[in-house]
C-alpha cells in the first residue's frame, strides 16, 4: 500500500514522496476542513428537518480532496452522492449542494467552468458514463482526463465491470477512484469480494492498479498525479483504491451501530485524515495552532453564510425539476 504519513503525521516512506508547495498543501488542508464543516452542518440540518436524506463523507476527506486538486480545469468529474468533497474542491458552490440535498434540483445547475456530472444515486451506473466521456476526449485528441469516484460496493455491479473492461481495451484516459470505506451500507468488504484487494479487479482488465492509504493526503495526491500524467501521455486508465473508512452511518436513514462495533469505529478515528495532515504540517512548521483555528473559523463562517443563502432561496416551481436534470 502506498503510504507516506503515519496516523501520527510522521513520514514513514520517503521513496516517491511528492513535492507539494507549502501554499498548495495548505489549500488541500483548508478544503478538507471546509468539506468536514459542510458535512457536519448538513447532518445537523437534516436532523432538524431542514434538509433531506444525506450521506456523510466523514473520514474520507483525503481521498476526495487530495485527489481532486490534481486535476485541471478541462478535466471531467463524475461523482456519487457522497462526493461533495470533490465538488467543493473543484469550486462548486456550497449553496448549490445544500439546495440539492434539500431536494431542489436547481442546486445541480453545474457552473460552466466546472466539467462535472451531477452526483449519481444508483450504485455504479455512472461508471460507463465516465468511460464514455474519457473515450470522447481521446477521440477528439484532447489531453484532458475523466475521474470517476465510487465506493467498493460498486465493484459488485455489472456497470463497473463493463466500464473498466472497455477502458482497458480502448486505453481511455479515465481515472477510477474507488473509495474502499469498508462498508456498503451494512455489507462488509468480505461480502463484496473474495479478491485480495479491489485493485486485482483492474489488473484482470489490463489496467494499472494502485492501492493507497486513503487517509494519507500525500499518498492520494501522488497516486492521482501519476495517473493523470500517464493518461495525458496516452498511457490509458488507472484504478486507484483508496483504503479508507466511513466514520458516519451510510446515510441519515441508516444506523451504523446495528452492524459494526464502537471499537472498530474508534480505531479508525485515530487514523483521521484531517488530524493526520494537521500533525504533519505542524511538524514541518507549515501550520500553527492559531492558523488551524482561523481556518476552522473561516470555514464555519463561509458555511453559515451559504446556509443562510440556501434557506432564503424562493421555493422552486414544479417545472424546475425538469430544467436542471441533464
């Protein structure tokens, strides 16, 4: 498994350690904080009846943010219902995401500067779409790539196998980012596959696979950047398995205490990707306690303002449900 940072924020592997400018690393940290604050407030809004069913990304911030910052403006993104960290990192408005999770389709009006599809709800159905986009980019001789995010549960669907097989045969510039968060609702990884890892499924299709510590922002960044560089040179797709963990319930309609232990969850809390990166940055004198507080305060203020705008938005018209669905 590709890993650079231990859970204590110490460098455990210097071979291939990515050179990330201090400014860029701080931006990654700020976006991870923003994603977590957005997530926390969304959960509270749902519990108060101010928003609909919500899927938390708690614990998966590094897998989403540290991968998505690598991509360029012309690259495409095909996310799921849990990938708001990806969209936030790409500049998607917070207000729009809150509207979307409140059942207002106007929230999925994708800004022109963002090359993304709306979050996909059906498991795995978006993977062939991403492969199609990547193939189109290749046919048009563009250097852009398409990134598709999904959970390990999607690998049990036919859409996944059709997608990666096609990608392998035609060597399309598609980056498959599998967030193996250990649980597909209440179904554990052991019930999804008998393979040693999900990376093995990519190898069967002739696709390079990389197993990475999904809670290590540096490792995720490195794996994604290498995959993008290869794809832009015509090297074809890459499958990245981010080994991470979902700390919250599958959605607000779920209760994780019914199928996993508190001990298991607590053990993963000690591997928190946000705390891990903060510890590393403090050791490297890239983040002070004062700056840490200022970043959290700034994120909370931004979210507060976006929530106010979201709740002040006039109710949609019936026909709006047809206007903002691609």
